[in-house]
């Protein structure tokens, strides 16, 4: 339930921040609406949790609102969430994040990108017990931030294959440094809605 509220809050925040920019762009350029592009994505994710060799098998889903391109660069607002299906034997990590994605429009079919995201994450420990410094941890909820790289490979005007990698910093964890870094790789699909026209 808390995760759903966090996801809704991030979505509303991104929409609120982007709306004045979009409205001004449409007023100044009547064709700006056609330059916006909405897409959704989903995929399977392998996660190295960064805690005592922990691993998860997860699902990732999200969406992007791409803004008008400038030369060969296209900014987008992104929101995504990851949820563990196989929680592993150390810890399981679920998260929701939002932020900025930058597409590099260098090729007709292959579209590399970088993203910079922030949000909230939760670590649940195996059997609700993780021992560190004579304390027992059941779960940890903390802020997270991440940076990622990936590419979308166009299969058609509306459908693409996604390959994505993320490095995530967890702001609180039962470790000596108090933080951990997890890595995640995702293979998935992207669906682009039609109102924004095709890729440029």
C-alpha cells in the first residue's frame, strides 16, 4: 500500500512539474503536441542486491513522456518500479523511482539512452532476520537514487525491444558504511502510443 502511494505521488509530481513546460510549448508551437510521445515498458530483471551476495529475480515496469527533441537529443520524464518475484536467500528489493531520461537519436532503429532517477526503496530480509552489529533487521525503507544506461531497438513504429542496466545507491542499509549499491539488468519490451507520431 505504501508502495502504491509512493508511485502515485511520483506520477503526480512529474505531471505537475512537466505541465507548465508542455502548455507553454503548445502555445508557442501548435505542432508541439505531436512532438510529445508517451510510452510504457515492462520486462524481467536480474538484481545483484549488493548485500552479502544477495540476488533477486524481479519484474520492472514503467512509462516515459518524451518531450520535443533538440538536435539529436530528446529529454523524457520517466517513472519506473521494480518488484521481486524470486526474493533470494539474503534480501529482496522493491522500489519506485522517477526522474529524467535522455535519448540519443543517432540511429533509425537503435536508440541509446541514459537516465537519472530517485525515489524510495524497501529491503525485506530473508525470514525477516538479518543480523548486523548485534541487531536483527526485518526490513529497511530508505531513499534511493540511480543512474542507468540502455537502448531500445525498434521492431515497428510502436513496439521496441529494451535492454537496460541500472546502478542503484541505497541510502540506508545494515552495513559498515550505512549504504549499499545494487545493480540491475532488464530485458523487456516498449509500447509507444500513437499520438506522438513515429520515432525521429
